[in-house]
């Protein structure tokens, strides 16, 4: 698993980007599935690195910051639409 970790993470990122572009072009219903698959792939790498914290401590801190920023952006967008 360790040697494929970077490929899984990049594949997830590419799927999220594809989902976002599809959402802009065709609508959110079609773009949701690639985004969901990409986030699941990212979650797999996130959990693997969390269970091996000592080896990936620096990357884990970066992932946690990215996750917190993404949650804040989503919350802001949700409250702006109300």
C-alpha cells in the first residue's frame, strides 16, 4: 500500500477536479459522482497516514489544515446561500 499511496492520492485529486468541472458544465448531479469517488480515494490515503502518524506527521498536519480550510469554505458557502 505504501508504494501506491501517492498514486491513489493524485487519482483522487484528479477525480475531484473532473467532478468540479463537470458540475460547472453539466450540473451538480453529474459532477457529484467523480467528486465522491475522488474524496473516497483521498480518505483512504488520509486514514492510512493517520494510522502511521510517526511516519507521515508533517503530511498529516498539512492534510488536517486543508480539511479545516475546506470545511470553512463549505460552511461559508452554505450560510451565504441562506
